C-alpha cells in the first residue's frame, strides 16, 4: 500500500463547476500538506501549503486538511479551462523529502 | 527572478550508456532535491543536498545512480549503464532553507533509454 493514495481520474468537468480533489495518507508523521499543479511537460508548481487541520483559502482554491481522518482535499471554485492540468498532493514529515500522490488529471471543458 | 533550470530538457540514450543531468537551482537556495517521475505517476524522491552535503540518498534506486553538488550550487545527477526502466522525467527542486520550506521545481529532463 502506498503512503499517499490519490484517485488518478481522469476528471472532466464543465467550465464554472466546483472541482473536488482528494488524497488519503497512512503515515502519521506527515505534518505539512501541499497541492501542486503540473501542466504537460512542465515541472510541478505549488498551489497551496497547509500545516494544521482546517481550511485555507486562496482565491478560487481552498485546501482542507483532516489529520484525524488522514484526508486532504483541494476545492476549485468557478473552474476555468486554464485549470486543466494534473493536480498532485504532496506531504512532508520529519524527512525533508516530499511524498507525492499519483496525481489527478483534470480537464475543464469550455 | 530566474527559476530552477535543468539541462538537457530531453535526452535519448542507448541502453548501457552513461548520462549526466544538470540542475541549476535558484540562486541562494540552500537545499536541492532530485525526484524521478514515471509516466502517469507522481514524483518520487531520489536524493537531497543541503549546500554541498548529500544528507539523504535513500531514494536512489541502485548504485548506478550518483548525484553531486560540489560547490553547493549546481548539481549533477549521473546514471551509469542506463537501463530501459530508467526512462522517466528527472525533476530537480530547490528551497531556500530546507525543512517545511517551499520546494520550487524545474521543468525536468525527460530521459528515454532505447
């Protein structure tokens, strides 16, 4: 079993929809939780960075962490075609390395 | 300012050849990371440097993989006697400090071993 599980999709939604992306994890040592966006043939770029359980909002993006359930989510409101990409959850524990999910491929249809 | 750069962007190697992949981190960033991303998968950690010291190489898949950062800036990932299973995108990331600090990724080097 992988330490971080993420539904690979693909996920296809109409423009303007609310998108929900999720990851579960098994390692209780993970303390920091991130969402990266990766466009085709590009490196991952950081979208959201959270530490504590609860919600963090940044524009159209909301990251949610539930440490008791070992579950994190990313919500995208008013989705746009430019949001079409692969979304990767990532986690960091006592080691400096990031542990990534497998990524969810999202397509927002105009 | 300039981000993380990697070269070459694409590399094709015949099985058994040695390859060297270069990473130029963001200027002043202390920490540097290498990740391997297979097709359709998330990046997987290979190794980590703090300045010139390689503090963690637990993710290197075999002794054919070697990384260095001799002056604490540019880093090179070397793969000896490449195998088909080495085909992947190799990503480099840097961060200002280290623990719990944002990692900024380069565009990656896509390695194809024939």
